C-alpha cells in the first residue's frame, strides 16, 4: 500500500505533467495560429502583386497629384486598421518605456524588472498582433483594389512629406535592418524616376517638373532623405490638403514599418520586412 508521501509525490508528478501539457498545448496553439495568419498574409500579398503593381513596378500619376478617388480608397484602408493599430501602439509604447528605463540612471531595479516582465509576457501577443496588422492591411487593400506600390506612395507622400511624420521602426531603438533606408526610400526614389522617365510633356507642370528633378538629385546625394521632406510640389500638396484632418485621425506612426512590410517565407517560418 502506497505511503502518504508516495501519494503526494504521485499527485505532484501528475499535476506537474498536466501543467506541462497545458503549456505545450498553449504554445502549440499560438504557433499554429500565428503560422496560419502569416500564411494567409503571404497568399494575400501574392494576389495583390499579381493584380496590382507592387512597389517595384508602381508609377505615380502623370500629373503628379493623388486622384481624389484613390485617396478615399487609401483612407478606407486606414480606417480598417484602426483596431489593429491600437494593439500595435500598446506594444510599441511598452517597449519604448522599457528602453527609457534601461537608459535611466535613477530607475529602481524593481521598476525595471517589472516593466521588463510586462514586455516579455506580452511578446506572444505582440507577434500575433503585428502579424494581424499586416494581414488586415492586405485584406483591406484587396477590398479597395489598391496595390502595395500605390499604398506605399500615398502613405509616404501624405504622412511623411505632407504631414511631417517620420518613419518609425516596429521595435523602438531596434538594431534590426532599417527597411525604410534599405528598401522603402530607394523604392520611392525609383517610383519618381519612372514617372520622370515618361517625359516632361505628360502631365507635370514646368515648376513641378523642376521640383521633381531637384528632389531626385537630393535623394541621390542623401540616401536617408525622405522624398519631398522640405515641401511638396503644388499638385501633390493640393491633393493631400483636403484630407489632412482624416489623415491625422487615422495616423498610426507606431505601425509605419508594418504599413510597408512585405511577408516572405523564411524556412519553416515567415518574416515581415
């Protein structure tokens, strides 16, 4: 007959085994859910790139302005991202606070560890919420019949050049590759070059043509420069100004890197870059 001590050990072993099983099921469920979301996001991007120009093929409109109906479709996409934006912004703020505390000489160890614990506990949700943001962006783009190239152009002209926002990485003070300087800004520069390559007699007014050429030269000399960061040409500024309040209301600077992210398969997992 088992002694009370052995019964307690068996009970503890059974309880620990159950906790381990629950933990494995939780991790497995999370990984499967994240995998499905990322796979869906990749399929969405492939459909988008098949039906509409991506950032490597998009050329801005002939007259340089953003057509009103395209701006309204862009704003519709932004509206669909309001909910996912709130979650992304929450994660971003938690990490930003953690970075500030880590760099402070007066913060208590208890406070630092508490904030660090909050960030670590929230990381599984962060992975899921960041992936969901990109997936929802792709879904909304498909609904609005807008490609990633056009979306990237309108976003950069509206938020970076028009409203003065600056590119923000998804992980504050991250040492990850900066997609803005490595990929996005060169793509925007190429979009401008493609537009100018169509010839000066195809829509751009003389003053605007000069502004585009001057900006293209400035971008070549300063790879980190945001296109038209010193001021938009008249036709671009005029097409953005009527929507300034709506753009401000739907801004989500913490997610700007995700707005330009593309999903790729990397071995057994997926990467947004």
